[in-house]
C-alpha cells in the first residue's frame, strides 16, 4: 500500500458476518433434522429409504464439518473485532494522553511520547 491509501476495518460488519455464519449453520442443521425424521412412509419405497439413510449419514458428516469450520471462522471474526476495538481504544487513549501532555495548544508538546 502506498502512503495515500487507507486500510479500514468495519468492525460492525465483522460481527454481522459472524452472525450470518451462525444462522447459515443453524439452517443446515435444521435441514438435517428434517432428513433424520424422514421415514419409508415419507419416501415411498424401501430402496429410497436406504439411499436416503446413506445420504443422511453423509449429510450429517458434512454438516458437522461445515459447522466446526464455521464456528472456527466465527470465533476468529469475533476475536478480530475485539482486537480492533481494543486497539482503537488504546490509540484513542494514547492520543488523548498526548493532547493532555501538551503545553495548552501553543504549538509545542511535552517531551514524552503519547504512547507511554
């Protein structure tokens, strides 16, 4: 990145994405529940029921894998959002400390760094 470009992070969007990931996982798990409750009577034939049972097993395994990965991503997004919020707070405090350490706004500042 050049000197004129800016890097910004929308912390609220990180939280929103984490929520959307959680909802997607819940939807997939709900669909898996529908599959688990299907019976031969629902499917119409024993061979279809057998194929459905195989599919259900594969589906449930896949959903568990997706859920685990999604949970890890969600936790990472939440941790990232917390870290950005904490960093922003620390920077604000550092600048506030630097402003308080100035000589009242006449153009000179105290010799101490605003970063501690």
